[in-house]
C-alpha cells in the first residue's frame, strides 16, 4: 500500500502553494492533491523525483535485476567476502 505523508485539496494548494513547496523541501515529504475527494496529483521535490526515476530505471533493467538476484543468493548461502579479503594484495 502506498503511503502519502499529506493529502491536501486543490483549493488549498491554489492558496498555499508557496508554503506547501517550502514544507516538502524542509520535511522531505510528498503531498497528494485531491479534487472532489479523489487524488489527482502529487507534489514532490526534484530529489525525490530523481530517486524515483533512478529506481524505475534499475528495476526495469533485466541485467541489473539478475545481478541483484545472484548477489542475494550468494549472501544467503554465505558466499561473501570481508572488506579486507576483497582489497588484500
């Protein structure tokens, strides 16, 4: 289930957009905009948007997902190395 930190009607967004933008910047939260009781939009910071796009890029890349699955299997079976083991001469 998706959790939104704040839900605000569009009428308030029209009045308080500056304050809402300040809020999301300082609190690192998203705001859901509603109209007639239904969600019609989301306000998020550029950093949040960039992170979301990067996540979508990773999960849509089959090669990256295969590598992650392999890594997880290695970890679960104890096929891991310490930092010193990896970087020893």
